[in-house]
C-alpha cells in the first residue's frame, strides 16, 4: 500500500483524545439525564423502545401513497446494472466491489481493462460475501482489504459483523480465490490496521487486550507478527500512550513496493500528530509541525503536507503547501535534509486527494470549490507541474491508480450531469472517457446558481442552489438545505442521482452550503470554526437559511434541513437555535448530546474538534449549543426526524435515541427510526438504503410540499 493511502487511512482513524489530567467533573449522570439508559446499545429495554418507535414511524410514513413509488425509484438506482462500477487497478486486473438485488452483501470481482472498456464487461467473482455470510451464519459486511505489494496476490480481508467499524481479518489468496488454510487470522473484532512487511510478516495495530486501546477506543501499539506464531507473542515495535487518539507504526514504502524504513505516529489530538522515523534502532521524532505529515514518495523525493505555516531551513511554507526532501538525504538525517516547495495554494485553493503512479504524483485541487488535477514530477533537481485536461466547473476526484505503470483514473461529476470516469495512460499521453453513469433523473429545465450569505460575524458563506429555471421567487418552493462544516471535510457538487429523482423531479429545490469547519477552502477554513469557535459553523448554516428566505427562494414553512454525523449535529443545533426558521429537520446518525459525547461510542476521539466537556471552560462552549440540552419545554420545534443504526459503533445510536426520547417526554411531535443492522452509513444493502431514502423523502414531502 502506498504511503499516501496509509496516511489517508491513519487520518480517518486519527480522532482526538481527552486531556485526562486537566478534565473535571460536571457531566450529567443518571440523576440529571432520565434517558441515559438508551446509551446501552443492545439492552433488552433499549431495543424494545427502538422497535416501538420504528413501528410508530413506519405506520406514519409507509402508509403514505408515495412511499412505495419512492422506494422503488431509490432501489432502481442502487441496483442499476448500468451504474459505474468503481475499480482499483491491480497487477492482475481491475477489481470492484459490487452490490445489487442478486448480491445484496456484495461481490469482490475482477476484470481486465480491455473488458472494462466495453459496455458489458466480463467479471470474474473473487469473493462472494453473501455466500460467505450464509455459510457462516453471520451478517458479514465487506470492509476492504490490505494486500502485499507488488503482486497483491495475498490480502488481509476485513469483515464486519453487521456493519460496525470494528472488523475481523483473514488472509485471502486472490489467485486461488479462497481463504488461506492455516493463514493469518485476527478473529477478535477491533479497530486498527494491518500492513504486510513480507509474505510471512505483518505489522498489526489492534486491540491486544490488557490496556492496548486509547481512551478513544483505538489501538496505540503495533506488533510485528510472524507467520506460525501466536499474536500474543508478537514483538511490540511501537507504543504510544493511552491518552493518544490512536498511535501506530507503518512502513515507509514507495509505489514499487520497496521498503525504505519504518515510520510511526502518535495522534496526540484530533488535528495534531507527532511523527517518528526508526533511525539506528531508535524512534526519532521528526521536527515537523503537529499539523504536518508525510504525503508520499515520488521520483526519489519524500513529500510532506502541512496545515499550518512551517518554518524550515530558513524558508516559510504556507499552510496547505506540499514540501519535499530527498529520500536518501532524509534516511541519512531525517531532521536535517533540505526542504523544497512543491506547491502552495492560491487564493481560495486547497488540495484534496492524491495518488502516486509509477512515474508521477497526481493531486486533485479545489479552486473556489471547482475541481482540477495537477501532475507533479521531479527531474533535473526541480519540480515541474502540469494540469490534466479535464472538464471545467466540475468536482474532480482521483479514482484509482497503478503502482506498476503511469495509469490513473479520475471521476468527474456535478449536480445535474451523470458522472464520468476518465482513464489516463501517462506513457501514451492519452486521456479517455471509460464510463458514463446513466441519467437517473431528468435535468431538463433545471439550473445551478451560486449565492453568498453573510454570517453573524460578517464572513461570506457560499452556497449552491439547484432549482427549476425561471422558478418564481414567491417563498412557496419546498427546499432542502444540507451541509456538514466539520473535520476539514468539504461538501462538493456531485451528481444528485436519488435526490434528483425523488426530490427535484417532484418540484423540490436542493441547497448545498459550504460552511466554515469544512475543507472547501483549505485548512484555515476549518481551523477558524472549531472548539471555542464552533458556533461559527452553526451561524453560517443559519445565515444561509435566512438568505434563502430573504431571496424568497423559500419560506420557513417550506424549508427543511438534513445532515448526517457531524451534519446531524449541525441540523440539531439549527432547529434548536432557530426552530422558527424550519419546518422539517432530518437528523441522521448524529452527535446530539454534546455534554456526554466523550462517553458515547468513540466520542472521546473528537475532543480536538469540539472541546472537552469535563473542563469547565470548554463545557461552557459546548453547553451553549448542545442540541440535547437545548430541547426545552414550550418551544414549537419542526417535528424532526431522527434516525440511527444499532450497529453504529462510531457516533452510537444513543445520540438520536435520547433526542427523540426527550422530545417525546416534552410532548413534542417527532419521528424516530433505527436500522437494526448497518453501521455509521446506515443500511448494509440496497434494500435497506432504499427504504431509508423513501422514509425521509415521504417525511419531507409531507412537511414541506403538502
């Protein structure tokens, strides 16, 4: 696995930790919170409550005459045989994970590039997850694989029972298409990662028992596990601390599979990480900012990315820059190697994804929320960059790339036009459209416009509106507003397959807000709206809603909001702070009780984003907006629809459950639904996903259009 990929995986799990020494009491307990019993995810009492709530919500929404049509529309999109099968490029072909009506749990399958180019590729099944689940009597959900480079014949397959983030791991032979008899197996459910050193050795970061998990329930040790030995006897090669978010060691490996050394990290907070390199048998801490990290190896150069200003070698590198050092010089003197600027952002620019082929580094950028891709090469002692000629005014992502050749795929999408998959052959210098998604809704007569709202502190907040051309601005248009605004994650224009069919075609307006706290304009767009300044995100969202009303795009009686996870918290803050501004609120798999969030699921990992409610000063920030505490008697809330998943071991269903229970205790109207399987993303198969979509759009139509 390439370093860029490893770091992306590390970043996904690197979620902050409490400062236990500084934390104080003052957290609501059973005496203050009558619904705390709902935090026990699978207690008999809690599940009985869930079943009763599900029955009530289903009765109210499934009996709507539009439900079956909406569900059928969503399922047709999810099960479509014509949708683009996303692939990863491997030495023996193109691999894809596919779910449809016949294969609800999915197939790992492969084809050739030549076959993939055709309208009807010939696929060879590598692993049938439905058959495996049936044979073993498990609710297996496929969670990906980690393979031994360069051939990638042997892989550790990750499986989740019911969709949880925690997985088991088993060694699999891609050539024989079978699990390896007597191979590596990690059958205790755990978060963590594995990486192959060689055919008989794994680096394993996992729950090893006996205090090997952080306060955030992530691993903080890494062991070197030899084939044929017990994992309990494996040599520990790196140890962080229990107060870290997550810590671990990995390999400094280039795209051709060559290992150049061992690296390690300690995520000391959500957004701050210490990095190390194993030098002469000792872990040497790298002299880089806490908000900087290795980015990949290309052309004999080791790259770093920084989210803050970085002073090095008498130079000042701006936040969001790419910086390089000579790899051999780094290995000889990790903190003394000279640093060179590769790229620095312009105004309202930021980098997004990246991949490394056999020859080049490809980086996707956002330029005022519009995508582009730039190729970087190092030759004759300097960096050269060139733009890839992809469509303008689109969202562009990097789909897959080859380690062995200069091959890379790009996804190109926008709100109204079906997504396209491009393939670039660097050796031949060609760029072609390989696949185009079918049109799932009729875009004729629709348009996309961009406006700005002024937030409470005067900041300008851009947002997109997808609406009928010439729509009358009379305040009567049913409008769905969504956003995220957290963790430096951008919300970007993307093809509105199900939303277009189920909402736009029925006369709805769709709005996407680019809020501070997200990553649309780089790291500072995020850092200006975290912790003590998190209210800025909520202010931005409210400002966009107010701007929509002021422009008479809609009115409060026809304005609904929707968001999931951090976006669920966003929706919760919006409808509790401004209940007069909305008439519908969909709160998906949310954070909601922010005074106890560090005790629920993996909430302790997000303290770097929100603060620690055990510290009085920080509890004051959080208590000012925590939706669960802000639900009070005597307020007319917009009948919110909260939903969650029993198997969500990330945010945990308790947040949504407790919000619904408090509304019920106050006699407020609400809807609650909980999938009994499925993880943080909701349903585990297309049938479940379609039902969830239909329930939500029935609710929106009832509240905003009827």
